[in-house]
């Protein structure tokens, strides 16, 4: 059954808002050159960029692509992504980064009271707020399962739209299908960020619900799945009327020719199968090893990152005063880790997030973490 999505805006698209999180402060000069860096702050594929993607990027960047080829590729890319995600071409709006797409989606609708379960990405509230929407933070219960919308209304937090994620960052929890259905019934429209769904423990996309729920918008991205931080390629999957508005407003990838080629490769690439086999082992291993470090407690993870709390306690003599101090010491040893001090819904000074990488990298990280905490 189709649901009314609220009035669509014809004009008034906002600009992409800058990220709230400041980059880590890194050593410079000779100190930086002497360190072998390990990036545990990003949620990208731990196996890196597939060779086929790297070859395509090299070939196209060294080719003389004509304007005619670019126009043809720009027309072709939506159909390639539609085939990849199992939807019709008219359901696809191609954009650069997931944040670019979210900004365009937020500006496609008249202002609403938007439920955002927290903790969540700071960019959600920033993009929605800059488009004139009112943010209604919905605290998550223990375990950070997305709360039931009826419960939120009973607690005096009314809303008529929602921003969800599958998986959620930084909590690393998958979105339950029934929970999404409940939000779809309660809201004019619901956005689901699925940029990391390919890097989870058996997570399934909610794209199949698009056929029956015209008020659902799903954001997908090749950036995390295929480790393409310098080449953002994302899209919104939505009702054709919404997808058309998003397409008019969203920032496009720099090269349509390269985007089309990567979309073709993604459909036939077995890189994700190998990655999932790795994560099936490494996500549980990383959770276990982190939980054994004194002062650290972990939250159950279903994606390729683990949310951790560091509380040394008054009687514990540990090597870091709080989470930011621990993160700084890890950076000094060559390990980039993301503090969650500016994350909505997280108590400052207590939490950080660690990505899951390959076993040798994970072992090295845990060993250095223990050295810092136990000294």
C-alpha cells in the first residue's frame, strides 16, 4: 500500500554541509615519516580497493574521454546501478558521496519533525537541519536497538518523518525489518542509510520494501563496499517522483565515465564475497579481544566496526585518563581511531569506535592498545 510522502519541494535546495568531526591531530615531520600508519577510523572494506577497480581508474584517468562519452555514461549509470540493486531505473538518483545524496533528499521534502535514533552520525542532523527539518533525537535503549516509534510517541516525542541506518553508526547494529515497517506506517517518509550494508554479519538490504512503500528512501554507496574514499559514488533509491527531484539537486560524481565503469564492475566483482568471509571471522574476534582489555567495554557489533566505552574507574591505574587520551596515544603509535565526542547521543570523553580490518592488522592494534592501557 502506498503512503502519502508529504509535499515535495520544487526549489530551495541547500548546499552540502561541512563535516562536524575535526580530523585527527597527527605527528608531523620526521616523526610522521617514521610511523607505519594503520587506519582504524574508517568504515571502508578492510581488503581495500579491488584490482579491477584500480585498473579501471588508472585506464580512464589516462584516457581522453570526450564530452559525448561523458553524456552517454551519465545516462547509462542509473540503469547500471538499478540492475545492481534490483530496482527500476526511474527509482535511482545518482550522486557523489552519501552525504551529498542525503542533503538532496532532505531538501526534496517540506520541513518535518524528523526522528533520529541516537547515537548516530553527526551529518544526519546537520543535513536535515540545514534543510529546515526539526530534529527529534530518540534515545536508544541498552544495546542500541532502534526504539519502537510508538514508544517514542508515548514518551512525548512526536515526529512525522525518520532518519534510520542499516547498519547504524557508531552502534554497529542492523535495522530490524519490522522496526522499519513500523516507522513507515508512522511517518510521511523514512530515509534509511545503507552505505555499509555489504560489510555486515548477514545484513540484508531493505530495498525490497520500495515496491510497496513509496515513502521509503534508501541511500546506497559503492564507497565503503569497495574502499573508494577518493572517488565517491552513491545513489538514492526512491519513488520515481522523489528520485527525479533528488537527481536535479544532488552533487554528481566527477567522472560519469568512471562511475559507469565501476557500476559495471560492482555487478560482477567477487570482492565482497571474500570480504564477508573475512568479516564473519574478524568481527567476533575483534569484539572478544577488545572486551578483554582492562577498562574497555564493547557493544555488540554486526558491522565492520565496534563501538567501545573506556572508563578506567577511580581505583584502576591505567595508562590513559579517558577515551580522547587513549585515542591520542594510539595515534602517536600510528593507529588512527575515531573518538565519538561529537557524536549525537554519546557521552563526551568515554567512547571511541574501531574498524575491523585483517587479522594481522587487528592483532597488531590490540597488542598496542593493551600496551598503552596496561603500562
